[in-house]
C-alpha cells in the first residue's frame, strides 16, 4: 500500500492549521485560567480538535509518496520523539517539585513514556492537553487503511461516502452502549476523530469540486436541528464540553455545522488569516504547530505564576473578558518563541507566501 500524493504545499491548508492552533490558545485561555467562568455558551466554541484531525487527514493525503512502513516510521518518529523530550522535561520538573516542596505525590513515569494512559502531575497545565497524543497515534495508525478505502470506493460515486454513515451509526451506538473497558474513552475518541481524518482525505476533491452553497446551508441547518433534538429529546448535555470528553453524536453534529459555516466563509477566513498583522503568527503556528502545542502549557504556567506572585488575579477578574483577551495575546506572543528552543525537534517546513 502506498500513500500517494503531491509534494507541493497547500497554502490555504497552512492558514487553517495556524488558525486552528491559535484558536486552541484562546480556548485554553477560557478553560484553563478561569477569568471567565465556564458556561454553556463558550462550550459551543469547541471546534478546534475536529478541525485539526480534518487538516491531518488532508495534509497526510497531500504529503510525499510513501509506502505504509515509511509512513509509520515518519509519522510516529515525528510525534513521539518531540513528545518524549517534552515528557522528560515534565518528569524532571515534577520529581523536583515533589522533592523540594515535600508533596505527598508521585510521578508514574511509565504513563509519561508510553502515552496511552493519561500522564498526571501535581503541576498545573503541563499534562492537561496530552489526551491528544494517544488519539492521534491510533488515528495515524489507521490512516493508511482509510486512504486505501477511499481509493477503492472513489470511482463508486456515492459509495465513497458510506464510511461516514458507518462512523455516525457507531458513534451514536456507543453513546448508549458503555463497554466495561478501561480504554473505552480512548476507543470513542479514536472512532470520533477517525471521521474527521477520513473527511480530510476528501480535501482536494472538495476544493476542486465544492458542494453547492444550497447543499452546504441545508446540511448546516440539519445539524442545528439534530443538536436541538439530541439535547432536548435524547437527553444529551447542553454543555458541549461534556459532549467532547468523550466525544458523542451531539459534538459531531456541532462540528459538522461549523464545517459547513467555514466552507461558506472560507475565502474570508483565508483573507483574514493572511493579513500582515497576524500572518507572521499564522506562519509560525503552521510551521511549528506540534512544538507550540506541546510546550505552550509552560507559557501558561509561567504567566499565571507571575500573575499570582504579584497579586494581579483579583484585578484581572474584575474585567474578565478584557483580561482573557490580553492573556490570549500575551500567551500567543510568548508561544512564538517556543520554536527557537524546541523547534529543532520538529521537522522544519518551508511555507510559501504570496507577495
């Protein structure tokens, strides 16, 4: 089995990648810091991770031609080597914190080294985002088979869309059938994000022959109706954060709706992300996205320690939304420095820009 693709980078896809990571920083400012109390409204902004997996499906389809073993070698090395360096730093910091602060805690090193169990630490932030790693590893393990399935069904018109129906049925089924299994949550996450990776395989096809706007609008309206039905008739939580961990059908419908919205606005989105005022940030985030994703919790930890040390928390709470926006800007700007220290662990990518 070969992963066939072109070698030319897609600038539009890089804009999406950088923009999605920028949104991750904003979401973490909302959920990790707590200047703005968690509420149902902000939970409907949680569309970043499905977009990441959609982008992963698209970019791996567009990537260099590799056989399945070369693909696994390159993907897993690029994921695991930077992760293990990050894990080693976290283990060291956690162990020293426990030792010097005499905390009644311990670090389960194996959970950090083998990223299947959720690694934990007494230090805030540094492990909260790592649920992504095992999910991404398993989805990448399945990706060549999804791509091969797409190629086999490609000439069959509507038949190539049947895997989406299967994913939806399985997601709905496992929403109501809980397996007595330790890795059930991980299983649901892999199933859910497989939908988005498979959808990403269609990226070039959708770009060349986009759906009619009427069909996109109709699909978006159907997802809104289904979300309302699932929440008020099927008793799904109204808060999408609860629907995200583990992801369920309501969270899937929300993000399909967002995909429809982005499809209608994509020209405006690309134009916005290409503005000179933020283009440098987008380019850096697109080029070193994995590095920034891994290490940005250290930026949160540093900034929040500084705020706590100088007793700024109460003043910032008086102006919740302004404080969150300022924090987002500060975290983003400092995160731009992370590739200078850790970017060598991630394969450098040259991104072409239009002058």
